[in-house]
C-alpha cells in the first residue's frame, strides 16, 4: 500500500545573384538611371563632322554608365516579406510560472514527441496521433499541447527523468499502456465493499498551501484475509483511491498531495504472502506511473521492526525520495509536532494532534 516516488528564426540569406548593371531595387539608383542603364536610347543622328586632323585629340569617349552599388553576397538585408516566425505565447498559471529555462526547453522538445507516443500507446487506433486523452483530469491534445495544465502534467514526467525528453517519452508511453491494460477508468467506477475497504483510506483536509492530505490506515481493517485475499481487487481499489485523491488537484495552484501512512495496530502477524505481494505491486505501480505527485510522506505509529527496516534501506534510497519521507513516532503529541508545521490544527484530526474531528 505504500507509494514510491520515481523517479527572425532568421531564414538563411539567399545567395546573392550576380549583380547587374542596374538592379531595380537598389536604393541609390534613381529611376532615370535605372531606365538609362537597362534600356539606353540610341543616340540621335548628328551631321557628319569635318575630317579631323590626325594631330588633334580624339573626341572623348562617352562616360560609362554608372552602376548601382551592390552588397557582398550573403549580406543582403531581409526584404519586408522575410519576417521572424514567432513561437506561440505560452499560457501560464502559478505552477508554470515557476518553471526554469531548462524545464521549458525540455518541455518544448517533449511536446514534439506526443503524437508518436500516443500512436505507440494506442497502436490499434488509427487516429491515435491526433486524438486527445485525459490524464488525472487534464486534457492532453497531441496536436495542440500548448496549455498551462497540460504543461504541468507533462513536466512531472520530465522531472522524474531529470529533464531527459527521451526518458520521459518512455515513462509516459509505459504509463499510457499500463492505464489502458489495467483499465483505470473501470476501476474508478467499480464499487468496493465498504465494510472491507471503507476504513483503509481517507482524504481529509488540506495543508497550509492547499494540498490535499491523504491517509492510508493500514490497521483500519484487522481482517487481512478479507482485504488481501483477492490481490487484484485490492490493487483496483488502491488505484481507484489514488485517482480519487488526484481529483482534488487543480494543476493550476496545486499539483501534489501529502500522504500519511498510519501503521497503528500493524504487527508481524498482520502481514501474509498476499499482503506482501499487494504492497510490492502497489509500490511498483505508483513509482512507475504516478510521478512527482507526492509532496511529503509521513509514516506514523510505526512499529519498531518497521522503523529498523526503514533505516536499513535508507542508504540506498534516492536523496530526492528520502527528502520527502519522515518516520514519526506514536501518540497525538509526537505526531502533531511533525504535522502541525504543515497542516493547520483545524485541518488535522485530533488523533494526530490537531483539533478537527476527523474520520
């Protein structure tokens, strides 16, 4: 049941034509000069001149026509029709305004890959390259992805893969394929027994920044056979619960949640083969297909043996993941001491050190 965080354009100048004696478009040539150079009028007939003695100087030759100054090849100024192609203005919201230049550059490259990603993910659909999808309540149009909410969602895959568009491509493709195979939409519409799953998860209150707080109560149902007897059903419930939590994100001001994992009442005997398998598969699903949706994760009322396991694996956990995780002790006072800096007392249940009635 644990969730693991994953990880202008100036057109090149046309080579200059060999300059002619009078280029009509040259700025310094007058109309008369151009006309004279292009189509000189024949000289008017003149009376025959008397013979000139050989000792006299010949009549001065006609002065050559002046040619218009030309520019060196490759240095022509762009004509009025050579305008810079402007990029579309990026729609912004409070979350996209925080993107760095490196993130914007990666995002623009990632967007170009969307049609191919969609075509590969839905290879049985001939129009997949141009058909929009909805992911976590946000529409993604492969033909027009310049949208603020869409940018926020796509950035999650990029950040999970260190802004590598190629790696983010693979992650998004795998996620879309998994959602189709798992049939997430059907899982979200499925009805699950309230007496079995009703006490295992709660979405209650928000933190001081408006992030929803999600509680996973591992000891909420002592009948582990009923909970984990059908691993596939448990996973469908767990995915549906995750999707329900994501419905509270607007991807404009809030795009992450806080998770609190309560282990009160959990012991060594509370875990069997099915529960271990379910926990492992759920962890794999959330790590691979729900990137960067977690702000903080608190483990509370953790039995000593689980605390020991956490510290054992701490050295191999990625620093970014470790920074989001906190292991807290037991008791309302101790728990509240860790949670109240983030969650207002009126939003935090009394059992966790707050003032709210809770669930």
